[in-house]
């Protein structure tokens, strides 16, 4: 924090929401690093909750048992060279949470209001102490309702499926485009239709559609929106 700020300056908080495959994680990483602020990937926290439920052998359909288990777990993050490490009861599970099994468990446990309330509380507490960029599904609508910069990052389902397919091929897998597109559509349906805090665009969010933008162009579009917000209001980093 520099000394020439007026006392009224708010911390720079950026909320980025959007559907699966819109590039939220990598774009958010780059934007946060260019601005010199932290990036909190909230999906990683839901993944850690899902991993804990799996490890405890809790039936994922059992809302009460899953909620009780997640309340017992200590889910946290730590930053190493500016990058987020995700912790479960003190163990660094950043790699373990990236499997399809954990993604499915995260999707299941994130439906439960008690799980969400717990993680939202932690996310808000983290943003109290430092300027940051947070990405997820409910950041602009629930977690940081007052964030001075809100972005809804999206792209057509076909483009998102194309990008996913490239990632799969890099990992040595070769699913068909049709299968990947069907999975993207299924996740969209699930994310936007669940009862608790479904994915939706906040009224005051700006849509960035990356369908026809490169990675660098998308980053530049978001940085321009941040600049515009900082012209209107003193926001400190
Ligand atoms: O973005 P991701 O795939 O890592 O997210 C994992 C799961 O958590 C996904 O099913 C959506 C859910 N999620 C959520 O409900 N709310 C958030 N703020 C972030 C993720």
C-alpha cells in the first residue's frame, strides 16, 4: 500500500465468473500477476471439499453427512511464488484435486448450501485482508457482491469444447469432439440449474466473450476494464 492514497481508497477486488472451459483459471492467473495481486481459484476449494468427502468415504448424495464432513475439514490456501497451493488439513493437495473423480465429487458437494456457506465465509475473509482477483461461479453474485470490477467470462460452447479437446490431446487422450461438447453442455446445464447459488451473470458484471479472442486479447480486454474502474475510483493494490 503506498502512502499517497486517500483514506477512502478501496482495495482492488476483481470477481470473475463464467462457465466451464471459458479459460477462467489461466486468464485469471495472468491478469492477477500483471496487476501484482493474488488470484484465488475458488473451484480448488470445492475440489478440496470433494476430495475430503471421497477420502472419508461419505456418500456424495448424503447432504447432511457431506456437510458435516466438510465442516470438520480444514480447507485453506497458501501462496508460493505468487501461485496458489490448496491445503486440506494442512496437506498440500494441489495436484490431487485435478482428477476427473475429484471434479465430479466437487460438483456434487458444491450443490449443498451448508458446504457453500462455509467456503464462502472463508473466501470473504481472505478478500478482507488483501486486494485480489477471485474466480468461480458465484463471486460477483454472492461472495464479493460489492467488488468494484465484475466480469462474466464466457465463450460459445463449441469454442470451449474445442479448447478442452486440445487440452485432452496434450494429456495424450483423444475423445471425440461430440463427446467433449456434450460434456460441456451437461456441465453448463448443471451449473446454471442447481438450486444453491447457480452460475449466472451478476447484473453489474461486464461480459467478456472470448470466442473470437486470443489468450492475450482476453487478458488485455480484462485489464482495460480494470483500468476503466480505476479511472472512476481509487482502488489500491
Ligand atoms: O472451476 P472448477 O471446475 O475447479 O470447479 C469445481 C467445482 O466447484 C465445479 O463443479 C463448480 C464448483 N464451484 C462452485 O460451485 N462455486 C465456485 N465459486 C467455484 C466452483
